[in-house]
C-alpha cells in the first residue's frame, strides 16, 4: 500500500482522538468523514463508481472489470486501510450532473459486444452482481415501495447489472442488461441563501433496446428516448439483450427533487432498511432472559457462599474441622500452576488486547465517529486499536506469568505478540490467495500487506514487549493461601462434572446472550446491509461480559466443591466454548440464509467465520478466566485456613 494511505490512517486516528478530547461534554455532534457541501444551481456533480458486489459469490470486482462506459481518464480515489481491506475501489465515472438542472436521455456511449465482453456481462448477471455508485459521499440506492402504503420505502444498495428472462412465446432464457438509468437526486435547499445540500441519491434501472435512424454518430437522436419530443423511458418492455455482436447504447436521465430531510439526517433512510420492530423485540427479549438468569445465578451464589463461609469458620472451633469437605478441602492445591501455563498466559494477554479493542471501538461508534458514511472507518479503527492495545496484552500476560513463578518474560512477550496474529494471518493469507486467483478487487494488494506487517512488527510487537517489561517489574501477585508441595489426588467425578460436558454446557448461556444480535451482524456483513445500532450492540456486549463471568463462576464453584482444583484452563474454556456455538450458528446461517454456490465463496465464508469464532473464543475465554480468578481469590481469602 502507498505510504500516503498509511500516513492517512495514522493521521485519522490521531485527529479522531484529539477531537474526542475537545468535544468532551458536548451533547450532539456529527463527524462522519466529510463536512457538508453546499451547491448552487448549475454546479457540476461528479458521480463516482465503487465495486460490483454479489451476495451469491461474496467476491467484489472493480466497476471497470466489465466493459462499462469509461471516462477519458480513470482516477482512483484515495482509500483508507479499511476500504482496501473491504475491497472498495472508488473511481470516477462519465456520469456528470448539473445541480438542479434535470437532464433527459443523455447518451454515455455505444458498445458493440464481442464474445469476450458478452461473456463478462452474462457472468455478472448470472451471479446477481449489483453496481454501486456514490454522489457527495452518499451511496446509490434502489427504492422498493411496498404494496402496503403505510410501510416505509425499503432501499437496496446499488442496482443489478441485469436480469434473466424469456421473450414472449419462447422458453429460451436470455440475458438482459440495465443500460438506462433514471437517477433522482434529492436536495435540501436553504431558503435564505438558495444553497442546496444533497440528501438522497436514488435510481430506477431499465433495460431498453435503443433505436435510431440512419448511421450512428455523436449527434444521432434516439427514437426510443428523445429529450426534444419529451419521450422518456418508463418501462423495460423492449429489453436490451446481451449477446455477441449486439449493440448496446448506455443512457441516463436525472431529475432533482426538493426534500424536507436535513443534511444531518440524510443517512436515516439508509440505516432503517430492515424491519426494526423485530430487531427491537428480539433484543429486549434476549436482555430480559439473560438478566433474569443472571439475577437467579447471583442470588444462588451469594446465599450458598455466605452459608459455606459461615459454616467453615464455625467448624474451626470444633473437632468437625478435621472432616471438612467441599471447596475448602482443596485450598492447598487451588493455586497450583496449571499444565501449559505459558500458553494460558499468552491467551489471557491476547484476550485483554481484544477486550480493549472491542470496548474502545464501541465507545467510538456510540459517539458517532464510525458512521457508515465514513467508509472503512470501523475496520481502520479496529486495526489501529488492536495494534496499540498490545501494550495491555504484554502487561496482562507478564503479570500472570510472574504469578506462575516464570522468569523468561521476553519469551512470553514474543509468544503473546506472535501467536494469535500469526494464526489469523496464516488463514487470511490463504483466503487472500483464493480471492487473488478469482481476480477480485477484494484481494489485498502487496502494498497493503506490507503496511499490515509494519503495523504488526513495527508497532504492536514492541508495545507488547514494553507492556511485558512493565508487568514483570511489578511485584508478583500473592496467593491468599499457601500451595502444598505434593499435589492432592482428585476423586472420581460425577458424569455431569466431566470437563468436556461442563465446558460445552458453559458456552450455551453466553452464546444465548448474543445470537439474536449475531443474526443482524451476519446479515450486514454477508448481505451488504448497513449495521449501525451500536447502542444495542454495547448493551449486548455488557450482557455478554456479565453472562460469561457468572456462568464460569458457577461452574468453577461446583468444580471446587467436587474437590477438583484444576480450574485454570477450565475457566477459560467454559465461557470460550461459546465460540463453538457461534461457528455452528454461522454454519446454520450459511445453509438457510445465503445463496452461495461457488466453492471459493464457501471457503471464504467459513474461513472468515473461523477467524471471527477464534477471536470470540479468546475474548469470552479471558472474561471467564478473570471472573474465576477473582472469585477463587475472594472465597479463599474469606475463610480461616490453619
């Protein structure tokens, strides 16, 4: 990636942070990438084109990968890191409007298809690709008005390249291209100054076999669409077929509509695309169930623990103390370092890094900094935050490592900096090679790969080392009870306390807290819809934290009561197992909601969902581990130990 893009990403992060500090305490503001732009009548409006997208293949392509009409010189817009990773390729186009000056039947170009170009169009029509355009940072939408007049208009991003159908009286399936676009630009006008701001950009695509008299030249007037005779395209009754040697003439209309929608609210129509009543009901329902369960769990734990601690402290004065049972019995082994303690330190540190990234990203999103109008902003912010949170990853892993009497802090710092990003990078590299093989714009260029490696080894790794150095220099955390030299034998456990069974049971509740919201997140990612309900997402995140902590504490308590003191790894895996359910749900979603048929697209889906599930495992596992860590230290410091 070009150095300009790297510096832009870093500058964006710094500016965002500074602005956050400056506006502390303010009530409302709008910072989505661009300032409002005022236009007077006759100002030129330049339409930009973005990638072609398909929910069937999930492989984006640049607009000019198929032979659409081109401007004299194609100019790429500067994309940020997030946009490049999303596969965005924003370029100029031959579509140029004049503000508040309607145009009818403007001819863009004429194209004679050969076998290669006809095949390119047919493939994109087959895979249901959509064309995406941008005007004044607003994406082009296709309005779908429902039969029920009271229901709001639904907007779909972009328009289809074309469609398949049959001529009347034939059964042969033909391909037809949308070659006439009827644009509608909505604007909000200031009555005093007469300045106008663009608040909507809509299109109605048509397939029209344009006709004309005589030989074609630049001044030829069409008989199917003529501004002089006020003859405009209103339907696709005589569609333009895609076939070898066929002539296609690309045209467009543009009309301007004054709107009451103000510039600050122009994204509202885009963000309210789906039926939000189901969303609200589902979220509230989920919150109520989880809060009810949390209340029950908390009540049981408080009552049981209070009774246990009181009983154990009374037993100290009686001979019955010799016959003690339950969790107090394993006090001499409960803080014994686990097997593979180094790996546990690495994963706990990585989990802290991920938790910090998620928390700060959600706060930024809640404040409005990661609006969808700031394309790529969310991914850029998450990447930069991940890099800088390496400091906390190193600190957390080193603190735990020192508790386990470790001495080689540099080795643990290196493993913390490399393990998770290394595994994710390996999967990402394989997926990127597959995308590259399909010649998709979603393939990450070499320059961007280099920028990511620089961020990783140039910033993240050194920060992990700094955090580890600081964490290791601090005094070691002291255990509330002493550990015996000889490990105690663990008695035979009941079937329901089997590690695999209890771990799998433990992941159900955290997954139950998020699976409804997960549906909307998957829909926004894989069905090209906007996701902007970060308030709900933050609530669900809080519920997830509480649920992970409580289910781990409960199962840890039952485990200790069964005189099984090997809780370190099990506490991590108990809540972390929710990632398994996430991946299973993603598999269910793939077969029930998506129409992906190509092998490469399927591999991409499961590859990216594997990365997401792995990250979810690290996050939830760390939350469960720290909850159990705090719980065991609390209860063993509350009872008198001889």
